[in-house]
């Protein structure tokens, strides 16, 4: 293996973390007891400005960010939430954990939810920008949540930030993502009332003022504790300062790789759009057998590569089993009739996934190191095909 840490983890820096030392020196890591504005407040203000939204809220991870965004749509229990057929299982888990039913919708050539397949009465849709591929936003449904966990820093065709266009956008700071604090989540919205609802739910349904014991207004709804802490916010602020540099270095590596791979006859590089954060290079092969052979060659050369096969949710045990820790099978039991939406039972998506191979890119490398790495891939791919 070339490296032990991906993307943002390479750029974690104690030297550039004054907010972390500040919080430790204050001896207060709980955001609502910290001085005003807290590190978490500053992080949220930074994120809201960067993404051009009314409000942002930190939370423990990307899965919780999805749950908060879904709750802010005030759904009816047992109702159907349309989600992409190709995404991380956290999306289905977030939906189910709220007593809602995930309905997988088949995807387009870029593995993005295909809006043309949505039923006319679809009200709530989650789209996912998978592996930096910026997905289109469906126009009909009232609530579109952009799962941007794999596309931090991306832009839509009109220049708007990924996560800022739908009702809400969610981000993850898991170790493997573009920016990281080990674990961490962020949810943003164009609607300040949505941010207020999520903030209240994440603090036991309270209307807490900074520095005070929580206070519950008349008609307060129940909540949970999904508050994120000051140390994590400090690391996330540090990571945000590295974001443009990371995106620029990924862009450079991607350009170099695409240029060099154009010289390898039997390899087809999948084009990316301008606004995609270039987290990887995608190759497409004529048949699954060739992909498997190429993957074995790259493995033998010590060069990392992976597939997106694991993301096909209709084949995922969590969805095929319809199992639940609730003794009565909740929430599946609320809507046993719900079926996925596909043109062909996901056959062409399955086949498409089996021909796709992902090569990771390394923003931490110098120009020379990136070029050397590209050359090693070119040699291995040239030999194998
Ligand atoms: C990582 C990821 C999540 C979940 O984020 P966590 O912070 O790990 O909870 C959700 N959706 C997608 C597409 C992801 O890649």
C-alpha cells in the first residue's frame, strides 16, 4: 500500500489548530458551556458562508446528519423515502431508524439517482454525490436532501456548492472522507427554520441559550443528544482551512492521470464534470472479467484500486433481509408492499458496476510524486491489458 491515510487525514496539523489548544486551555469541550461564540459556532458560521446557506449544524457523524435532515422535513411515520440504489448503506439505516421506509431508485450512468424514475407523488428524496460525482437535483419533490459525504467542496453545474441546493445537505468527517475529524458530521440548509428544528432536536428538544441549562418551551418536541464537541469542531475548522489546497491537489493529480492514461489503448477513463471534487479516477472496462484481471495486476504491483460494487443497496443484506431489532419488525412492518423502482430489476446497474474500477488520488503528494505514481499505474495497466 502506498499510504495509510486518505485525503484530509494527510493534512491534520497540530500547528494549524489554535482553536484546539484554545478549547483545551479553557478546559471546556462542551459547546453549550464554552465561551460565546464557541468553536462549534465558528465552524458552523464558516461552513454556512463557504456553502452559501442560511445555517449549518455540527453533529456526531454523517449518518446523524441524514437523520436530522430527514426529521426537519417533518415526515409522516412509515412513509416512503426515495434513495439512490447505489450508495452507502448508512442512507438506508438513517431512513429506517426514523420509522421511514427506504425505496431504492435506479441510477444513471454516473451512479446518481435517476430523477426520471421517481413516481410523481415522491415527496422526500435523498440524492448522493458518490465518489465525487455531482448528482442532478430532482425538480418535482418538495424535499431533496443532498448526501454530500463523498463530495465535500464540489459544485453543481450552475456553480452552487454541493449540499446547498436541496432542502438540506449532509457531510461526513469520517476518516475516509475528503475532510476528517475521525468521526464527525455537518448538516446545512438554505432554510433557517430547518436549522432551528435540527438544533433543537439534537439538544433534547430544547431551546437552550449558550451557557445555560437547557430550557423547554411550551409544546416542546422530544429529541436526543446529538451534540458534537469543541475539540472535534476545532479539528474540523483546521481541516476546512486545507480544503481548497486538497481540492486543487486532487485536480492536478486527476489531470495528470487522465492525460497519461489516454496513452493506454485498452483503458477507458470515465470523464468527470468541472464541479466534481476529483477524489479518484474512474476506469471502465468492456467486461467484468477484464476488470477483475486488471485489479489483480494492480494488486500485484502494490497499487490500490477498488470497485463500487458494495454500494448496490437492493442487493445489500440490510435491505434484502428486512430485518430489525424491533421484535415486531418495525418499521418494515409499516409498509410491507413497498418495492424498489428500477427499469430492469437493477440488471444494467449491476453490470455497469461490474465494469467500473476506481483508482484513488493522493493530494498530499508533490507534482513529481504524483507523476511517478501515475507512471506506475500506466505501466501496470499497459502490462495487464
Ligand atoms: C460515509 C458516508 C455516510 C455516513 O457518514 P458517517 O460519518 O460515516 O456516518 C453517508 N453517506 C455516504 C454516501 C457516505 O459515504
